C-alpha cells in the first residue's frame, strides 16, 4: 500500500485548518489538533479512500459533519459515494 504524499497532506492541513479558524474562531494549534485527531483526517491519510478528490472544501465539509453529528459519513460528500 502506498502512502498519501506528504506535500498533499500539508496542503490539506493548511487549507482545512484555515477554514476551521475562519468559521469557528479557534487558534491555529487548536484547529490543527481538532483536524488531525478527527476520523476525517484518518480517512484522508488512507490512500485507498482517495479522499483528496473532494478538494479542501469537501474535506472541510466532511470534517464539519463529523464535528456536528459525530460521524464523517453524514456528510453529503460521503452519502453520494
């Protein structure tokens, strides 16, 4: 099994964390921690799931659905799959 490229993860970390900060007002460290500890991030780092295809806005939506409902699978992005 191959890994998700580090530069791709860095890009998603930066973009999703920026959205979390803008929408929820968390500090950068807290926002990063919330993202990195999420099921959404675990899914993003699994190369078999190919989550990067959703783009940063989609990943943020999935993370936000997880945060609100407790499961990333409640996101409209994942219900369509």
